[in-house]
C-alpha cells in the first residue's frame, strides 16, 4: 500500500470508531450489512470514474447513464419480455457505445472532457425522461426475476452480493491499473500525453478504452441500482452520483490532473464517504447535508493534492539546483 492509502485507512478506522461511539447502532449487523450494500452500489461507478480521472479526464454523465441504462434495462425485462441475461448484455453494450462516443469526441475532435461529459449528462437524462414520458419505470405486481434478484439484491452469509461484486471488480481493476502494460499506459497518458506519444503509446486508444471501461462499469452499476430501488424516475434517479464518484476518486489519491491514484484508495474513499453519510443519518441530520459533505471532501482533496504537488515540485527543483551546484563546484575545484 502507498503512504496515502495507509493514511486513508487510518482515517477510515478513526471515523468508524467515532461514529460507533456516537451511536453504537453503527456496529449492529443489520446496519453493517446495509452499509456494505451501499458501498457495493456506489463503489462500482466510483471505480469507473477512477479509470477516466487517471487519464486527466472527467466523467460527469455517470448519474444520467445510470438513469437511462436503468430505464432501458427495466423496460427490456418487464415490458419487452427480453430474458434478463440478454438484456444485461445489451445495456452493457449500449454503455460501451456511450464510452466510445465520449472517447472519440475527446481524442479526435479535441473537445474538453468536461464539455463532452456535461453534454452527456444532459442528453442521457433527457432521453430517459422522453423514453418514459417523464413517468416512472419499475416493476409491476407479480413481476419476479428470482435469479436476477438473488444475484443483485441477495446476500450470502449476511454479505450483500452488491458488495461481493464490488470487491471482485476492485480486484480486477487493481490488477489492470497497477499490474498491466495498459495500466502503465493510462498513468503515462495522464501524466503527460505528449511525452507518452513520443514513447510509442497510442494515447487515442488508451483514452477511448478508459471511457469505455468507465461506461461499462457504470452500466453494470445501473443494473444493480435498478434492482435495488425497484423503480426509476429518470428526473431524479442517479442525481449527483458523478460528484460522489469524483469525491471517492479524489479521496483515493487520484489527482484531477491525471497520472496518479490507487484502486485501494478508491475503495477506502467509498467506505469513508459511506461512514460519513451513515453518521449524518444516525445523528438525524437532514440527508440533503450529504451533498455539502461531498462538496467539502472534493474541495479538501483538491487543496491537499495541490499542496502536495507544490511540495514535490519544490523538492525536485531543490535537488536539481543542488545537483547543478555540486557539478559546478566540482568543475571549479578541478580547474
């Protein structure tokens, strides 16, 4: 683990201890199980966001994609009577198309990721609202999909399957990002895209794949949310989820300038955010306050990232100056 991850892990334990002291119900089996379920649900799209942020990009359409994909998935299995495995594959493919479109607009047309994904945020939610005629998509009385419900909403030994899915995705994401050539290319492109090109890295392919991975994982998360909520109103479903994902990634050490981050850090960031939200609920504070918490987390994370970067740059410049001074001194003494 990196030093940032260790520090964040300590913070997670401290906040958990504080919450447990304030309200012992925090450690009750039912509350821990519910918290684990939410960690799994929110963790999937937080990891998705991390793959984009590491390339110095941003994905602001996460919540809208969750709303649109959720609506399409429910419509396919309830109204269109499409078998749920086929419906799941179809919505994942649709999500991958969104990722390809975003990647191409960013790499080929040289549009800013912020602009592209902000437009996506508006477009996808608008399509979802038109598709449902601003109504609610959901399950009717008697609709039952036992296998799908067990896979998404079920529990094994008290552990929610959403949390298990999150752990599996996190392990795969960690391996891809930290132990493969593609992962090193993601970091290289995020650190300095031009320099990465000079080393032979196809930055266009890397960035497009990052957005595809993000979109597919977000679509997977949409399926879990659809089965968790059982009804989707496209005007509100998934609102501000992109902020949650950014906050978790920033907490996890992913720099918004790209080229830095740790999947373990994202996992810890998701846990910390859920602890804070749990604290808000246990203390009886209005749930709307959680947005203030997320905003504060993002702000503090950016400030910390900026200060750390300045400190590193200052040390690097100091070493370079000392090295030059040492060489000059040695040259003078030889002369």
